[in-house]
C-alpha cells in the first residue's frame, strides 16, 4: 500500500550512497576497516569498552545470552511485551524464559517488583527491553541483580540515544544489544551491535561471532596471521562492510533525528491530551527517551480494529507493539502459558496502537494523524485545517 503517512521512514542521502560506493570500489566487502571504524564510533558514542557489530539485533541478543553462559536448566526473567526476538534469543541457549509483568498503563516496561516475585534458585539473569526508548527502572533492577547475584542483559533495540541518570542505555548491564533494522532510529538495513564493559564477555563474543575462530579473514588479509584455530562452536553473525559504512553515516544523523522525534512526541502529547478514549503512556518519565515509536492506549479495546481501519482508509499506517509473547502458540505449547498469566500485559496488549513517528515527518502529516484520530474516536475535528496550521492551533490550545 502507498501510505500517505507511513509508520516509519528511512532517512538516506548522498552520504550513504557515497559511503557504500566507496566500499564497493575497495573490493573488500566482509568485515574490515569500515566495521572496525563503526565499532569504535559506537563504543565512543555510548562510552562503553567493547562494541561488536553483527548481522542483526537478534544475533546480538543471542551472543549476549550465550556469552553470559546461559544454558539448559537456567531461567531468565524477561518481559512479554516486546518483540519475540528478546525471548527467542534466550531459548536459543537452552535456557527458559520466565515472563514478567509490565509496570502498568503509564509504564510499559518490565516491572522490577514483578521481576523479584519470579526469582527462583534457577534464575541466572534478567533481560530488560527499554520499550519505545523509555528506560526501564535500572536502579531497582540493578539492585535486584546485585542482591541475587544475577546477570543483566539490556535489549536496547528501541533505545539508541536513550539517557538514564546521565548515562546512555547500554551501560547498565553485563551486555547490551542494539538493532539497526530498517525502521530504527539509525539503520543499516539489517544489522546490530552487542556491547559490554566486561573483558571476559567481550572475549567470548569475539570468538562466537565468527565460527569460534581465533583470527578473522581481515587479520589474515592484513598479514597479521596466516592461519587460525577454532576454539568454540561459534556462529556466522558477522556484519558486512556495506552495512558498517551505512552505520557510520547514520550515526552522524542520529542525534538530530532523535531531537526531531522528541519535538514530534511533545506535539503529539499536547494535541492528544484532550482526546477522550485514549491515553499516552510514559507521561511521568524523567529520562531522555530515544522515542523509537509513539504508543497510545485506547480506553476500550473493542475500538482498536475500527481505529486502525479508519486511519488506514485515510492513508495513515499504524501498528501494534506488541502481541504478548507468552500468548504465542509456541510459548503456550512449550512453556504452558495461558491467557490470564499476565493480566496487565494482556490488557495493554489489547488496547495499544502505535502511531507514525519518524524524523522526516512534517507538521502537516502529524496534523492529519491527529485529525484522523479525533474523527475515528468521534471527536469533533479541529476548526482550523490548512494542514500546517492544525497542529499549531492544537499546540497553542
């Protein structure tokens, strides 16, 4: 479908074209200089010791959980309101995901209180996901982990640029994972990054990323080695040079893009605050969000399909983030979860809708989204309606 206002949009320009062209002309397409430069730039941006570019965000999550030694018999506490890769990556190691509740209608992140209720002698780790770019309560979660001697993984796929208590998301765990999928705040098409402050974890990730080999093809090409050993059963999770070149350019766009996202989120909040029938989560957040998506909650779950279809009819794309993982067939059949297992998460899962949000979104596009929501929820449309003026009128209301 040719959307008038898409859910997300990729911002690319001549710089990305030039960067990829330079790689193609170099003749070296697998991991090499561009990847090393991308890893250094990302590590410096976060302030983290080790950063490893990988094929995608799911690969990053798998490497993080595997490098922490998770295996059969271990339990990992994880939110259900996240993309399925967060839990799948735990399953890959043989460990068991144990789903925890979110905080509530204003906090769609995993609840530290509920995490604590689910700790057992088999619990080895906690995996959090910073929903929509809003940081989890990492003070409470870090204290839980310290007290119970648990490891922590951050799924920061939504949170590149999120700041919590003066530090960037990705610095509050034993390993953290980022996604650069096509709809993320910065993109390489496919791609991801796993980061850690721990030297031992970094050593394991370095090996596992590329078949457990002690040297890389790039090392041998540069004459730093002539052979290799295989010391672990690793994976082929390497990124390529074209994607790393894209990542380097996209990093230069990230902070300006995130600032624009914040402007749009602030405008959405002002424009929707008097619309009956919906609420906007994270109204009490005190931390800087990357604002990857803009979620709303309908008061009445039965109106969701009609709202989505109404906006679709006007060329406005929406989505749902997310159907709860514990209700998917695989997780119900394998782990015994049933409806009612996580009532707060399940309630939110029926009422949540994601509205369009991306840096290139114009005020006019956003005004059309707001007007369409008002119409769909039987609100009177605003009186002023040349596109750019609508949102301005709503902002000043």
